C-alpha cells in the first residue's frame, strides 16, 4: 500500500493497545464504513516506550491510519481504549522523493506550538528548516514526508508523516540525524541547533511503525 502516490486531503489516526487481529476485524470495518474514508492500514509500534525523545501523549502498540477526503467527519466518540485524531494536509507540499515502492514503514511525529500565536512560526520552521534538511540528505529508506494540521487546531497541532519503504523503520530513523549532521554541522553549532529545535516547539509524540495490514 503506497500512501506516497496519493494526494489525499487528510488522515485519521487511531492509537490503541488493542490486539492487532481484533482491531483489524472489528474496528477497521467500522471506520471504513464512515463517509469519506478511502483506505485503511494498521501498523505495529517498532520502538515502544522509547526514552530518547520527549513524549506527552500516552504510548500505544497499534496505529490505525485512514486516508480520508474532505467530506470525512471524525467520530465524536471512539471505543474504550482507542484515541482518534483527524488531520488535514497543510497548503505546503510534502518533501522527499517517490521511490515507487510500497510504504511499509512510518515515522510518526506529532508536535504543537507553545501558544496558538506561535503556530505559524513553528510551521515555517518545520517546512523551511527541519523537513527541508531531512529531505535534502536523502535518508536511505525514507521516501516522502507530508505535513498535516489538526482539523480542529487542537493538540497535537501538527503531524509530520514520514513514509518509508524499508522493513526496518527504526534503523532508518536512527540514521537520519547523523546524516543531517554531516550536511549542516554537529550539535552545538548554530545550523544544527536551528534545525533540531525551535523556541515554540513542543514534541508530543515520536515513534516508528511497521505495516502489518491494509484494506
């Protein structure tokens, strides 16, 4: 299931610790029956309970990803143990390259500004500094990264959706920062520090996932 070959207008994500088979046979059909849902896939956490990055959102084992259109309305309630988030594409394009291979790995990055008035500055940093350098180094296994914004502007405000065509998304993720360092400088240099952080950045959640099913 290549996500990268589509210009879907939004994503609906569900996070849960539900058993994979149960989620696939019970929850996926429920969400797919909703107006505006185009495709579904589900993904297992490749590095659960990671400690190398901050995390505000609760950890989870299974990620449901639903490609949705403009006519999609997120469920007002989700079953116990499932948390849902609806994101719409930002006006700016994704960055990276199309490999022609299926998307079988993900890096999910959820961030928010410290205040609502900082949202534009954080989005500019994400598009013109952070994502740009990652795309330019050509991380092996990375294909496209697409920015999304929360449909209701709530936390987490922005989603950076990194698609991968590798069976080891965590290895690809770990190789990214060293490659950026080679291009712009080590931690402590002005360019690296500008790339790695922004004064209004709050990291809500970061992790990698492997695809286990799609419909």
